[in-house]
């Protein structure tokens, strides 16, 4: 494995796990009042774009990290939309 792949996995891990505390808080409390719907919509679209880019570039670190982040972001986004 090349250095830049290792760096990509580390960066992806750090980025993806940064959403865990927020997703956990939403799961625990069910509250999303302080979260911006617009921001999460744009962010989720950005993550989907990164995943597509990762497939085009055949970059597994980008695909994996953003897939994990997408799951967490979609969870928060769905709860936000559900809560109004």
C-alpha cells in the first residue's frame, strides 16, 4: 500500500468519525433544532459527489470514508426532516 493511500484512509477515518458524536447526540436526544437543514442537504450532496468522484478515480479511501460519512449524514438529515 502506498503512502498516499494510507494518508487517505487516515484522513477519511478522521473525517467520518467526526460525525459520530453528532449522530449519537441526535440518536440519544432526537433533537435537531440547532442543526441547519440547508447545510446538511448541501453536505450530503457533497458527500455523494465525493463518492462518485472516488469511483471515477478508483480511489478506495475516498469511497469508503465518504460512504461511512454519508450514512451518518443521512441519518441526521432524515431525523432533521422528520422533526421539521
